[in-house]
């Protein structure tokens, strides 16, 4: 059973992809801690810190669609190499400025903006490259392993980053992030993928869902970026299950970000304490790790339906914060929520890779990412003022109700309920790397 679950790791390309993404995620766990203390050491201003971080997030969202279009035009692994090298350069420049005490807020804002743009080029390509190197029967396990490695890197990276920053300074923490981007670039450079962009796919029969990875003999002529973005949008809106889930998660992400990133610490300060709040967040991560392990073994024809239904568990910690903020109850609720989040995340990745044409996958991923990321700062900005007007407890309970409505809305879609996943009879044991 374990051997079957780990079968994707026999693919050299997947091992390199996971290694590169894990190393990069490890460094990225250092970066927020190091950058926060670097800006605070420089200015002592939370406003300056918000400006530096906010500009990066805003630029990242603005460039995501452009990154998706590029990832469908160019060899994805080479785009990942270039983006990693550019990220290493920007983080290296920030580290040098901080270490030499020559950093200023304008220079940090400018470098953060460049770093956000570079990250936007990386993300759709990184998400869409997995189905090029993993055969369909192994993608569910491969997606679970990918999320498992990334969560593990985040768990390890945050406390180690704190130790590095406290011990030798924030500049060195940012320098570590720059080095991890260089190491990730090396891993991506060693990936063996087709020399050109992903192959075009034949048009599916009327009424049928297109299947990723079925090439046709000829590759269509290139169009402009705007036209390609329009094509990606057409692919996105033409699948009801796709836009319904993304729309639902706009609401879910806005509620979760406001509840956990803004109101959660407020409630914790007044009840269980700051140290206990760390345990609550750790319980969620533990649930995500177990969830990824369990998701490797899920074999369901209605995989998207199962994953979407499991999303409903995320309302538990939000509701618990509102009505019973006790440590044991909160830890149990966040653990179950983390487990449910991973069921959805892996089902969603596998479904997109199975039903979106390979040559358009990165663009569709970019629309998915924009829909998800835009909602997060909205929830963070709105949560505080709403809580001031109606109170923290009613705001949290209202957020839980909105999450329930969003999940029921997704499940009300016939396309979400009936979209079928091709369940492999058994996971094959690949002996060499798959070709897209």
C-alpha cells in the first residue's frame, strides 16, 4: 500500500520538481519573518511594513494572468528557472541593502514589487508543469505528495526562520531565501520536458469535457498575449464546475482570512492567550499533513464532489472562535478543518489537470489564482470595521454562515456534483519519466 502511494516518486522529473518547490517554500517561510523585522528595524512603523508587503501582493495579483499566458507559450521549466533566478536577484539585493544598512522604504517597495511580478510568472507554470511529467493514473498521489512537501517546508521553515532572524539578523534570513531560489533554479533546469510549449489538444466532441494531454498533429499559430488571455477566459467560463467553485472560494477565502488573520488573534488575546493560539494554528497544519496522506488513498468517481463537500469543515474553527473559544475545542476544529482543506486541494488539482487541455492549463490556473487571492485582502480589510460595528462574536458567526452558504452554493451545481474522475484500477509503477 505504501509502495503504491509513493509510486510517483519513481519519476525523476517529479523528484526534481518537488525538491525545487520544497527548497523554495523553505526559503519563503524565512522571508516574511525576516522582511518584517528588517522593515521594523529600519522604520519602527507598521504602516511602512504594510506598504512593502501590500505592494508585493498587489503586483503579484496584477501579473498572474500574464504569467499564465507566458507559461502556455514558453517551456514551463525554463520559465521557472528564469523566475527563480530573478527572485534570487531581488532577494539578494534586499539582503545586501539590509546587511549594509543602506536600505530605504522606497527601495524595499520597488524590490518587493519586482519580486511580486516574478512570483506571478512562476506560480501558474509551477502548477501546470506537474501533469507534463506525471501520467494521469499517478496525478492524485503526486498532487498529495506536492502539498505534503510544501506543508512540511512551511512547518520547518517558520520556526527556523525565527531562530535565524533572532540569532544573526533579518538580513541573513533574506539572504537564505535568495540562496534557496538559486537551488530551486538548478532543480528546474534539470527537468526533462518537451523542448517547446505544451502541445495543443484536439477539440472534444460536442458536449464532452476536453481531456488534458491529448496532442494533435499540428500546433496552431501563435496569437498575441491578449488573445491568449481571452482564450484562457473562455476555457474558464465554459466549465460551470470551474467558475462555480472559484466563485465559492472567493467567499470562503475572504471569510477565512478575516476570521483567522484578523479576528483570531483578537479573540486569542482575550481568551486562550498568544502561545495557545500558536498551538491552534499548529493543529491545523497537522490536520493538513494527515489530510494529504489520506487523500493519496481516496478512490472516488465523484472526486470534485467529495473535495467540495469536505470544504464545509473549514467553518468549524470560525464558528468555534465565535461561540466557544476554548483551546481543546479550537485545536480539534482546526485539525478537522486542515484535514478537509487538503481533501479539496488535492481533488481540485487533480480535477483541473484531468479536465483542462494541457496547452491552456496555466492560463486557467492563473484565473483560478486571481479569483482566490483577490478575496484574501478583501476579507482582511473588511473584518476589522465590521467587528467594530456589530461585535467580534457576531462577525465570526456571520462569517461561518457565509462559508456554509458558499459551500452549499458550490454543491448545488449539477456540474460540481456529477463531474466524473477516471479512477485508475491501480497505481502503475513507472520506471522512467513520463513525457507530456
